[in-house]
C-alpha cells in the first residue's frame, strides 16, 4: 500500500513516517509546513506541500501517488491557542478533515480513488476531565477546549464516513507524547511539561509546578506519558489491521496505563539532565484535569501492541534533542 501521511513533517508525523517506512510501507508526506519541517522527511519519501483544505491539491496527491491509505495527523494542537482562536481550530481541524475525506472517498470529485483505510490522529483531550482511575474508550467524552472538541468532531466525521462508504477507519487517542527517535526528530515546540522544564533549567530558573493541591498522592497532576516511538509503532499496527479488515472501525487509547505526577517527572528530569534544581509551585493552570491515565487494554487486545519505552527513555531522548537546539543547556 501507499500511505499519504498528512502532517508527516511534524514531530509525531515524522516518527510515523519513519516507522511506516522501516516496516516496509510506502509513504508520501502531505504537509503545509506551517509548523512542519521539510528536513524531517526522510530521503526517498516524496513531500507534497499543501493544506488539507486545498481539495485540488489533495486530489492530485492521491492520484499522482496512487495512494491506498491515509494517516491524518495534520492539525493545530495547542489547547490554549484554541480557546482564543476557535474558528481557526474548527476550520483547520474539522473542515480540513472534511475536505480530505471528501477527496479520499471520491465524494468531491469524479473518478474512483483507491483509498481503503484511514487512520485519524485523535487525543485524550476528547475526555476532558475524566473522573476515573483509568480512562477506557467507553469513558464519556466531554472535551474542555475547542481543540478537544475538534478532535471529537473529527472522530465522528471519520466514523460516519466509514459507515457510509466502507472506508476502514481508526481514531487513535494519544495520551501525553514525549521523546524522540533521534535528536534531529525531537519536538521543537515548548508547549508541554518536559520542554517547559528544560527551558526553565536552561534559563537557570526553577521548573514550575502548576498547582500542588490536587487530589492526587503528591498533590500534583498525574498523566500517562507515551514515547513517540511506541506511538509510531501503534500507527503501523493500526494501518496493518485496517488493511486486512475492510469496514473495520477502531477507537483506541494509546497510552501506557501508568500515571506519573508532575513532581515525579521533574525529579526524573533533574536526574537525567544533571541539574538539581528544586521546582517552584505556582497556582493551578485553568482547565487542567487532576488525573488522566489510559487503560491500554483495548489496543493490546485488538492489535497486540504494547509500549516498550519508559519515562527514562522519553526524557533522555527529549533532552538530547533539546541540547542539539540549545547547546548552552548541556553546560548545567
Ligand atoms: N505542567 C507544569 N509545569 C509546566 C508545564 C506543565 O506543572 O511547566 C503540568 C500541567 O499543568 C499538567 C502536566 O504538567 O498538569 C502536563 O502538562 P502538558 O501541557 O504537558 O500536557 P496536558 O496533559 O496538559 O495536555
């Protein structure tokens, strides 16, 4: 099969491209390079620069490369920004997906596209503030931000299109993604806990804990961190499962099922980086759920997938990527 990987020049997308090609699948990257980086696309993998809102360009990419499957990761993903720019998020994440599905299923253009499988990048943000120990795929979805809403609406669109057309579909709900395959592929954004702590350490400032009065064992928020290499492998397993089962419709958490608190993460980061800077506690960040930890039972049962990498691997590889871009950080 040939897989069109939208957002394949992004942090997670580039890891998916790498895993798919290493597994022997043909990949074509489709990315508008708004946040993606062309150098992340490996030699030998075609890069089509375009937005999924551009129906003609999507149609041409599907036809030119005889695409038979799509992994759709292209999206805006900053929760805070989505609160300020909801229309932008709905346009990029929902309308962009709708246009893509229209082309993929041939609903928008004559001809018979040969796409049979569609993997959608969703998020644990669809759950909002789950009040459960382990979040299963049956836990009610009550997103707390426009970002989370666009991901949930995206799942609905994908599933409804699958039902109507026979397209095999899957929505992968990512938990907290971290780490890198190589320093070159590391996340360059500073929007999540690990890079935000790296940034503070680099500035010789204390890392911040956003609230330590939550109802959790040490009072700080608990999350389920997943190595981007494991997440990429989950995409390969999903893509293969869809290929062998036309009409299949999967919704799967991708997490490790292990809760780690913010304070524990900062301790791990101090140990890996050699900095030993005690954190400072600031007020809660609005909208943060106290605990979001996946049950990964379904993805293991459906695909035989299991995470292989631990927190140490995530922080070590993320730090190598950080030091590549911020060499001054290595000097402690
Ligand atoms: N967090 C923190 N200090 C920071 C950055 C994040 O205490 O400098 C906390 C944040 O409040 C949340 C957790 O770390 O409880 C994970 O945040 P992140 O933004 O990485 O992911 P989220 O789960 O919020 O999507």
